[in-house]
C-alpha cells in the first residue's frame, strides 16, 4: 500500500516557486482543477488548460490573464472518447509549443452518483473507467517523454478515501480510484532511478465541489473546505520542494 503522508508543517509557498514551469491540468472547468490552474499561474507557472469543451475553461483563462499571470494554453479533449492516438497528438502539440513539460495533474474524474453493484449501470461503469483510469494511463504514457525533458518534473494523480478502503455504493468510482493509486505506485517505482520524474497522489478529502454535493446532497457545503483551502498540497507537489518525494499519497484533510 502506498504511504499516506501530509505536507511538511513548515511549508510556505514562495513567490514564483513555479516560475517557468509548464503544467498540464485535466478537468479545469471548475472545482479543484480550476482553482489549481489559477493558483499555479499565480506562482509563475504556464498552465495548459484541458477540458472537454472550450466554453468551460474560458472563464478560467480570462481570470489568469486578467490577473497578469503567464498566458495559459487551451486544449479541448473529450476523455470519454479520446484514443491513444489522440494523446500522442496532444503530446506532439505540447512539444511543438513548449518543448517540454514540468508538471501533469490528473484531476479530471467522472462520478455519476452512488449505486449498489447489483444495480450499477453498465454504460456508466464503462464511461467511468474510461475517464478515471484509461485516460490517466494513456495521458501519462504520452507525457513521460516530455516530462523527461524537464530538470525536475512532477506527475500527480488524484486519490480518494474510497480508494484506500472499499465502501458500499461507490462502485466504478471507488474501483478506478484504487486502481489509480496502484498505477501511481507502479509509475513512481519505474521512473524513480533513471528519470527526473516523481509521481505521487493527492487525496483532497472533504472539499466543497460539485462532485461532493452529488455524493452527499444533504451536507452543508459551508462546513467543509473550499478548493482554495487545500492548494498548499498541490503547490508542494508541483514545486521543487517535493523533489525527493515519490510514490506517496498526500492527504489534505479528512477523507471522504
């Protein structure tokens, strides 16, 4: 099992700690992805915003530009339909534009509600596996050569409390998150000795997002942290402060 840790208590993000880094983030239309994009840009990174439709990320793009941060790039890709060839094409586009990649945040995820396995919709199962597991695999595979061109690069997966312990009704989401933790561990072990790439996961815990509201509709959202309140963990893993951290799961707050 991958070790679960927390960021150092004395970690204090320094201004421009992500300066000149190029970071690709999936699922940047809202929630944690949008907040991470704006936060990384604030600390000097150039962000590649990836989402299913351009409409969802225009506001994020505008917020970054209007704040005077490095101009981000916009890439649209439907993770439910994308093939290995699409990811290879994405890698070529990034190489042509930037020459390398310093960070990859696997943030996009699909969750369609709680359901017992005996009644789980087969189509939703297939779609969830495609977005939550196949997409990170193909994207990681395609981006490794670009991450290898960086002096210090970070690949970050998104974990969940239901990945660490099977829980009733979490179905495909729980299964794919557990598999994602294992994929992270495999990549961390494979890349540790001969590449500049470190691979870790973040478990955001209880966070005020659309997905959280779908899973817990009766919960008062203002009793749990906003995405902005957990960003130190994301900055830590993308900055060189975490250059010796590999194969770990960073816990932000109380698990789901």
